[in-house]
């Protein structure tokens, strides 16, 4: 019995054609990130995040470390720790003493520029893998390929994956949290032995999101409640108890990101990190950007198809559309952030779902050509954007 169960589990993880195509697309995204990162110099913000993150790992005391030299951090400690970790690891491996000189720290950061940005590239790749996994399960292979291809050739995704920032981390956290919550809601309909791993995984995802950005955590938590109440029919009585577990667990992980120092942790609640409002500026900027022109046309076409075709109006398409619609117009007034970037995976999932539905209609051939044109155009725009970044980098070096 045990041997048969193990064999069945191994079969579920076959690396077949769909997984190979997804892996190739993710490798293309990695190549884009490496190419752009190699031509982008470290900025003052990069140095600051690396310096503060290193102090978090090496001097966790608020009296001697980052909460005095770098100021109170209220936009999420996760990016700081991710940016500073390569410097700390390099120092330990080389057996070097702590660096107190800003000049020495800049030199060390320059030496490990790629490693300093690697955690954010990995976050971008993980978000892409998560997006493909979700859309393939919801919309089939076609929906998964379309969504992942759009994601991998999105200039804003490449940009956010090639410098230290909380935005790509928050985007990954929000997307994984909401879809894990939907998965838990479905699991509640089944045997209880399947609940525990999903509940634990969702707790970790919420803690990750909270450590990246408190506003992102609040949004993810709100949609967790909404979608679980929507999906978990007959099991809604479990939701309040589960929410207590998730919130307590998330805040414990957030407390851990502040090295368990109550004074530093309390600053999250005394700051304006979770303050939000509504504005069209982010959406207007994104859709007016020429580098996103092909994707913008795909969004417009998807909205039209969603409105006209009844087969497209179901939970799998409606859920990402609702999340994307809110995040596209959301702004954080207390700290600077990019909620429109958090919206991108959901918007891409919506486009992938609607396009996959269209490919199953009588006009399949026309939609195949239209989809191919959109993907080729978006890939071309992404390459053109990368060349523009390269040109700007050369100009910066020459000056």
C-alpha cells in the first residue's frame, strides 16, 4: 500500500511537455533579468537597502543597529533583508570583520551586484511559476501558456525583478495568498487531513506578504475573507477560526522580521504604512506606457469578450478581475509603493482565462492568430524596452 501511494505521488510530479514549455519561458525571463541587471548600475536606493539589510542581519539590536542608523523602516523589512543577505553571507564566507565604512560597503555591494539582486529575480520567477500553475489549473494549457508568456515579456516585471524593492515581493505575496486561500476553501469540502498543509502554507504566505508591505497584507486578507466566503459553501463556520490562526501566525512572522524587538515592531502600527486611498494615476501611467501597448490592447479585448460572452463570466475569470480592478486604482498614501504592480499577475490571469475561453469557440482560428500577434508584439516591445535601458546605462557611464 505504501509503495503504491509513493509511486502515485511521483507520477503527479512528472516533468512533461507543459512543464518544459513553462520552464523555457521562465528561463527566457531569467535571461532578460540578467541582461538588464548586468547593464544597470547600483543606485543610491540599492546601496541604502543593502546597507540597512546588512545591519539587520549583523546588528539586530535597535540600539546599535538599523533602527537608528537607517531610520524606522515601515514599508516592509523583507526587501532590506533580501538585499543585505548576500553581503553578510559573503563576509562570513571570506572570514572578514564587519564593515563600518560606507566606501567599503559600496565596494562590496558592487562586487556582488548580481547576488544582491538575485533574491528579487527569484521572486519574479516564483511569481511567474505560481501564475502558470494557477492559470493552467483554471484554464488549461492554453491559458497557462498565454498568461506566462505575457508575464515573461512584461517590461515592468523585468524592471521590478532587477533591483532591490518590496514591490515584486508584495506582488508575489498577494497573488500566492489569495489563490492559496481559494485552494483552502476548496479543500474544506474534502477530508480534514488535507487541510493542515494548506493552512500552514497560507500562514507562511501571509507572513511573507506582511513583511513585504502591510498594505498588501491588508488587501490580501480582505480578499481571502471574500473569496473563502464565496467558495466554501457549507463550511463558512470554519472561516473565523482560520482567520485568527492566519492573522496571529502572520504577525508572529512579521514580528520575527523585526528580530523580535517590540519597539521596532510597534513602529509598523504607529506609521502610515497601511494607509490607502483611490487614485487613477497608477493605472493611467501603466496603460499609457508605450511598452505596455500590446498588453493594453489584450486587456481591452478581454474586457469586451467578458462583457459579451456568458461563458467567460465565471469565478475563475471574475476573481482576478475584481482583485486587479481594485489594486489598479489603489494608492498607499503613507509610504511610496506600486499597487498597480501587485495587480499585474491578476490582470494577466484574467486575460489568459478569457483568451483561453475564446480559443474554444467557433472563431478559434482567428483568435489563435490574434493571440499570437499580441504575444509577438508584447515580446518585441519588451526587447525594445531592454535596449532602451541598455542605451541609458551606456549614457550614464559615459557621463
